[in-house]
């Protein structure tokens, strides 16, 4: 992946996050590339991927911790305004809800032994 301070539009098509997702699938993108897609665009000095890396950094590169940050905390990154912070927060909440649903869907209680094993 390229780390230079210029627009993602200038990157090779295979390196651009949106195109990579379209042609290779989401599993081939890093967390920062997925987050960059949500951020949509960077600043005149930093790409959306650069902003995404900084956002991940305030969450200590942990998506679970990042999902607990407030909109105000996300806005501490220069280039992340309220709209982008809300988009990031909403996407992380959707991911959390999806994971909670999957966990509930897989766990079936047939007796007290099942609960004991779960705990």
C-alpha cells in the first residue's frame, strides 16, 4: 500500500480501497482501508487512508476500543469532522450489533448444563 501524501485517485487502481473491495472483496482490505472508505476523502495534505490510520491509532488499533469512542473523541483527529465521526460511529455500532446477533443465534440453551458451559 502506498504511504505518500497525495490523493488516492493518483494511486494505482489495484491499490485504491474502493476498487480493491469491488474486485477482490472486503476480506482483502486492512482495517485502515475499510475505514478510509467510510471517511470517503482526505485533506489536501493527507489521504483518507492516512486519516483512517490516525483514527485507528486513537483506538489503539483495536476496533472494539474504537467503537467505544464518542463522536467528540473521533473528531480530535484533524480532518475528521462531525459527519465523518458520526459515520464511523454508526458503522462500528452496526458491526457490534451484527456480532451480538450472530452470537445469540449460535447459542442455544437446552438445559442448565448449556448455561454452565457458556459461563
